[in-house]
């Protein structure tokens, strides 16, 4: 297990591919409200597609042509 956020960030920043691509890591420390459900208006303009194996964990918002 990782012992701290600093350890994870350090390990992620040291990651690179064989061809030399490297990672960029930014830690967002903002707290986000959880368990919010999208409004019906948002569901109409941006439908969600849920993963077939882990639908409660993985979803994709399907962006289309819409305006707010």
C-alpha cells in the first residue's frame, strides 16, 4: 500500500514509457460533493453509458452538440 499522497505523486511522476513519454501529475485538493444525481435536463442533453462489468463504478458521459 501507499503510505502517503506524496509517495503516490512521486511514483507517478517518475513513470515513463520505453519511447520516453512521461507523465504530468496535478493533485486537486478541492472537495467535491458526492452522490449527486444529474437533473433530467442534463440526462437529455448528455446521456450516460454505464459499464457492463462495473456499472456502479464506471460510466461515460456521452457529449453531443448542446448548449447551456
